[in-house]
C-alpha cells in the first residue's frame, strides 16, 4: 500500500473537498472506534480496481525479489500485470505480421520457398535462427531442454493423439 499512498491520499482529500458527509454514514462502536457505513463504503469499494492496477507492478516486483532469493529454480510470473503475456502476444503478432508481409499472402498453409525466409525467425532464448516457422526456439535450445527429449515428446504426442 505504501508505494501508492500519495495517490490514495490525493483521492481521499479530493473526496473530502467535493462531498458533504452525513451522520448516518458513520457509526461509533462501544469501544470508541468510528466505522464507515454504506453507501460511502460502496463508493470507496468501487475504487479498489484502480488501486489494484496501481499496486500490481510493485507487488510483482517484490514477489520476484523474494522468488530470486529462495534456493532452487524460480520462474517469474506476472499474473497481476500480465506483462509476460503481453510481451509474448506482441512477439506472436510481429511474427504473423512478418510472415504475411514477406509471403504476400495471409494463408497459413503456404510455405516459404526462399531459404532466407525460413531462417529469418529468431529464437526466444538465444536469438539464433529458427528453421521451423511453427517453433519459437531454435533446434539447439529445444534439444537442451530436458522436457523436450524424444521420449517425452513421443509420449506427449501419443497422449494428444489419444485424446483426439
């Protein structure tokens, strides 16, 4: 909450300036605590998505700092800001745009005929050339991934075929 406190304080001060409060919007408990009541609480609750979007990058950054500090393998995810998803979608969109402009057709079934068109795609991990346009990584990076052994790929393919 602290990283966005200035924005919240500004909102509260603006609320105090533009709104006339009524006695029924507050209640005092027997211990002396003052609480807010509806409809003021409803109005404040409607602002929660704004504060969530403002705080999401900071929350993810803190989570990544803690994640990198733990022992073992850590893969950063961005469920709040969806930054990694947007980055991946931008890469796919750029590839599709590149593929349709270089081929002169939007048909996905058409294969490039020129060898330079086939190698123009780059690997997400190492930046090397990708020879299969359906892949996002080069053959070397795929081979280095322990989840991509021929045995596992065969079992995965068989499971997919069985489901179909």
